[in-house]
C-alpha cells in the first residue's frame, strides 16, 4: 500500500527550490508537470480507478520555515538513482546530510542518501534492494 497520495512543501524562494527539486527529482526519473508563478508540481496525480501515483507540490510561502524533524523521503528506481539524486542535489545548492550507502540500521538492503535542500528541508532518496553495483 502506498501511504501518501500527494505532498506540499512550502518554500520562501521558489526559484531556488525549483533548481534543486528539478535536479533531484529528474535524477529519480520524476517529471515536472506544472509550473505557475507561485507553485510547481512534480509526479503524477491520481485519477479515477488509477491511484498508484504520487504528486509533489512546491508552494511559495513567506511564512515557510525549516524544521530539523521534518523529512521527506523519495523512492528511487535504483541505487544508481540514489547516487544521482545526491550528486544532482549537491550541484543544485543542497547540502550533504548523508552520502549514498547502505543503512543496515533500517534494514539490510536499505540504500539511501540524505540532503538538506536550499530552504533547510531534509530530503532523502531510498532504494530497498541494496547496492546495485
């Protein structure tokens, strides 16, 4: 069962967030599907009788604030995509919060990387089938 249908992230600087999320989500093979003055959308919205998708929105908000306990984790299609997510995020203004690698404290095949986005939000990409090298 997929737990989340859609998620919204509030950011103060939408342009800076766009550069970062365009890069990391592209590395995870997630398409940008909407771009407006105050919002950007990624992924795919669910439709009647087709609910296997997830949608992410970024919204400009002057009251947005980061919280060190807030965390978003994106599914990756491979360990290579986790590595690409991490490299793309660093190149697009993110900060390393955990290099790509196995995290056996979660489970033996948990392969993930962690970043802090330019707004201070914690993000992760995970592949649950180990290191594919």
